[in-house]
C-alpha cells in the first residue's frame, strides 16, 4: 500500500515514525511519502517538507505567517493528488490537517486521522466537520471516546503512542560522562521545539541557574536548531546542551521545567517532578482565553482531571514563580505527592501498543475497501 502521512511538529514526527514502523511490520509492501521530520525519514520513504518549516504557534503567529501556511497547504494538496496514495494518514496538527482532509475526501482518497484534534478544548462543533471528512479517527486520550460519543461519533481508542516510544528506550549508561555533567542532581529544561516557545521560555528557565548552584541545568535541544542558536540564550551560564537525547535526560533528571505540550506527559511517564510553563503573544493569549473552554493546559492535568503539576502561564511564567514551584519538587512532601499522582496516571494510560493497534485497524479498513 502507498501511504501519505502529514505531521507538522516534533511530536507528530515521533508518532508518525512509530506508526510507519508498525505499518511496515503489517504491510511488507508499504511505501511512504510524507510531511514530517528526521524520525519519519529514518523509517524510509520520501520527505516532502520538514515540520520545522511548518510549525507556527498561537493565533497571532498563524496570522503573521498565513502566506507561508497557505503555500505549504497548496503544495501538500498538489503532491497528494499527484501521487494518489491508498491512504492519507493525518497526525494531529488540526489547523492544517483538517483542510487537507476535506480536500482529500472530495478527491476520493481514504482519510485516517491519528491523534484526534483537540476539539474538546475549543470550537467543539468541529466534530461535525470531522465526521464528514475523516473515514476513521484514532484517539490517544481515554476521555476522548466519551466526548465523541456525545456528538454521535464512534472513534477508536488505541492507547497512547508515547508508551510505545518509552517502552523501547534503553538508557545510555555513559550519558553523564559523555556530556561532562558533574556529579550533582540534574534539572532538565524542556523549552519546546518551536522558535516562539524557545525564545519566550528558555530565558526564564535559564534565569534559575544562579539561584540553584548545587544543580546541573541541562537543556533538551530541538533537532531543528543548532548549538549556536541556543548559545545566544545560554551565554556564559554553566548549562549543558543535549540534542536527540531527551529520554536519557529525563531518565537521570531530579526535576524538570517543561513547555506545555507532549513533553509534559513524557516527563510524567518518566516519573520526573515538573513545573509546566507557557508564554504566547499577548494577542494569542487573549484570543485563547476567549475561546478555549478547558481547565488545564498540560496533558498530565487534563488526563487526571485535576491539578497534579503546576501550570505557570503568561505573566506567571517568571523567575520568581518558577523558582518557588520547582524548589519544593526537589525534596519533601510536594515531590512525593506528585510522584504518587504519576503512579495513578500510569495506570490510566495503560500499556504500549498504540502504533501497532492503529496500523492494524488502518490495514483492516483498507482491505475491506
């Protein structure tokens, strides 16, 4: 079968790669063409566009980069039409992918959506569009099944693909030595993979280094950037930079400061106490507060349906508040409490195998025609 995948950010690249691997196990003749990243490229096939050229964060940023987004969308549609895949697999990234789904459906191409758009967060009526343009929807958060059912839509809950990736992880015993990390506890800094995230969040994270001299600060760098880019923020601070080794970093971390997104769930699954941070443009945040109807922004809190990790958003994302929230997580009752909550979260998340389950369901649907 010929598969065309569209992923527009780092997390989508990760999940897309896992799904491609599962499809190859179940379909020896699998051929791939995709919008994605380095992890998907490593699985084979043709990379049409890298997610680093596509990911824009926040309402204002989308408007400012609208011409580029529309150009990417046009080229994606043209490429899909030219190559006529047996299946189009869209991975999260709803602002872009739902329009691609609508186009493909009109052209008679089978549309599979892996990792449901977060329509439960805002503009829930988008479910009606999804019902029209998506042939099969695969969810990775348990509460999404009941949400879609309330709108009269049956979906497949396949578990969470992060568990697949984490289950395959084998720690590098030489990680500390290779990066010359001193024999002190490590605070992991995960500032995200987009330019806007890094530029707004990393300076705040790095501002704590002087206040916590007994800890090593290690930044999980996004592969789309180089050391020189990060060095402009690090300056002369004693900070270690690591690329493509986020799981090794979380494996040895005492605590973490994490940009809101998939990384918050990864950090929790590695049992690392964390503070979640987020900063957007003033316009983006103002719009978001008007339209978003959820109590939390972090996946950990959303899945648990209560506050497990502290969320410092916008003006609350500052040196003083981050310091006051991270220090109790280094030792004491708050650390123990969060770790206990993580045990409950792990039970809710279930077992690995999301990618295999999704691949099998897609193949079954294709074989039925």
